[in-house]
């Protein structure tokens, strides 16, 4: 795409979309949102970047190898937290019983391990979205 207005607005909007996606992920345990919706927003911002600036430039920012690592890392983080619950209490994804501090109701640090799970889910969803988009767009161009 060679439209300078679209490129300028995209450059301006993408950091705010990603920052808002991170906000949604981190506040998912005390407000509507969470890992899936925040990850979808971050993934959508990366798809927008690909549509405006092209696949080659997007691959330099978020390559397929980085996407594979992020996908694996997100699910491994989730499974590690689950295994930690099993090791400490015998229950998968145990939170309060494992002794994690739950904090004060409504505060950012009131969810125990749930914010960590939301981060893992957000990473997984964002990287999966961008991987699927790149695979589909590359198949279409062949």
C-alpha cells in the first residue's frame, strides 16, 4: 500500500492498540477482558501492520521463528503454572490452596497466579493469530 495517510495513521495507532491490549491482559482478573481479548487486540495490531506495510516488512518485525517461540512460550507458561499447583497442592492450577497471596479485592495484585495465566494466554493468542494470518496470506500469493 502506498497511501501515506494510511501509513501515518497506522504508525500512530498501533502502539496505542498494543498498549491497550497489554492493559486488557493485565487487568483481566478484575475487569472484563483477559488473555484472549487482549491477545486478539495485539494480534490484530500486528495484522494491521502486515496489511499496511507488507508481509516482508512485517516478517522482519515479528518473524515466523519468533511467532513459534511465542506460541510455545505462552502455552508452556500456562502449563508451568498448572504444574506448580500440582507440585504444591496436588491440584492443577491451584491458586489459594497453593499459598499464593490473593491481596486486597479489586487491586491489581489480587488474583494470585491468574494474571500470570492471562499473560500466557495473551501471548499464545496474539502469536497464533499472526501466524495464521501470515500462513494464509503466503498461500494466497503462491
